[in-house]
C-alpha cells in the first residue's frame, strides 16, 4: 500500500487548464472594457466637434448662418493617435428661422460611427 500524497500529473494538468480558461475570461473582459472606453472617447470628441461647428454657425447670427450643404474633415488628436472626423452640414430655411444640422462621422475598427446634432437660429427682427 502506497501512502504517498500529492497531485498526480493528470490532476495538475486539469488544474492548469481550469486556470487558463479563467485567465482567458479575464483577458477578454479587459479587452471589452478597453474597446468600450475607446468608443466613448471617440463619441465624446465627436460631440465636441459638433458643438464647435454649431457654435461657429450660431455666432454668425441669423443673417450670416448658412443652410447650404457643406462637407469638411476635422483632424483631431485623441489618446496618442489622430482621428479624422467627417463633418457634414445641412440646413433648412424657414420664414423666420434657420435649422442647421450636423452629422459627424468617424472610423473605428473597420466600422463607421456617426453622431447627429443641430440647432435653430431665429430672426430676432420680425416684420409687423
């Protein structure tokens, strides 16, 4: 009768496999968290781009604001990398106001994301 105690090679290998599966799960969770964080940074920067563009149009006032379609590309540094944000402006003219819309889009991991926003500029002088 052998009274030696300890792990056999099979028990050791099974324990290693279980630990590796757990570690792969943790690594995948960290990868998902980093990806989500990067997407949030990109979306936040897109809101800043849209806010900047809308602010420039609102600063022109009713007479200077344009509702013509226009396309620009804004190059921004974000987290030690550069991202190109495409800015598409469109608008609609109403009798006493102008609606200006922006569509900001950017690439991330072989996909294209977008953010829409806009505002209305009213004519402060109303004819009577």
